[in-house]
C-alpha cells in the first residue's frame, strides 16, 4: 500500500497551491479504489499543528469552509445530541475578542505591562479563520456524561482539521486561561452548562517547523490477556 504525501506537492516556502493545481496533482496521484486506506493514512499522518502566527491569507473560501464545518457532523455522537457548537469570529469582530483577551489578562494580573496586554490583544487577529469550539454538558439526555460529550467534540474538531489539511490549509488548536473569563462567556453567550473548549485556527501556511517524531502504536497500546493480565503491545 503506497502512502501519498499530503499536501500533494506543496509550493515552495510552505504556501498553498491554487485549487486547480491541487486538483491536477490529485488526479496525477489518485490511488486505485483498493488504496483508499493509503490515502487516508497519508492525510492523517500529514496533519500538523501550525501555530496561528504562522497562518496567513488566504483562508478557506465559503465552499471550503462549509465543507470543513460539515465534516464535524460525522463525529461519533451518543444520543445524537450534537453536544458541541462552533462560533465563527470574522475579521469585523476580532476587536471584540481582542478586548476580551486584554481584560482577561488584566483580571488575572492587574500589574501586566502594556506590552503584555498588547500581546494578548494581538492573538485575536491571527489566522484568517478563527472559531471557538463550545461543549454543552447539559444538552439533551442528562445520563450522557460530560466525558462522552468531550470525546464527541474532539472527534468533530479532528474531522475539521483533517478536512482543512485535505484542502491544503494549516490549522491549530489553542486554549488559555481567557477561555474561562466571564467576559468571554458573555461575548459568546455561553449557557450555564456550556464551556469554551478551544479556538480553532485555519489558514494558509506561511512557515512551518519540521514534522515532529510521533510515538509508535506499541508505545501506548497494551493488550488484556486472560491469563497474564496487561501485556505491552498488541
């Protein structure tokens, strides 16, 4: 089974090829029907966190963004609750978020230097596409615990990251103490049972670090043996 590099033949400098060029490359390298697993493996293995400061324009167009968001709907979802939602923060609303980031910092550290406050504000303007992922711990069946809802949200987010990767974009998840700030909860109108999970950033890769070494499956998988208990590996 051959593994196809992804993104397919990216442009020099970590940029993004045109849609036409990507489609042409995909046709050239398209696997046979029985090699779909190879294509999936290449996509999964090529996903890499690209920090928001390394993401620039252009971001996904309307159709691409719709495909990214729709991919979340295919996450596992016990009880069909859709216990998560996403809020898009367009350019016109970034100032509102910047104010929240600055106020959240000053709330934690009233003595923060002006440079630190400005750095907190600047984070709101990174990456062309910015989304807040929100998890609902109370929606629907109360017997479905928060842990299950978190898993579903994580799967939804991973689907989105993989779709963005397939389109040739970079992406990242970011968190921070500001996610728990009362002003952020008010800005995004979180219900009492909701919590802000993370921000999702998507855009064209301006620069990237080298791919990090990933652990092998045998290092984090063990097997329950009926006679000898837990054994390393599989």
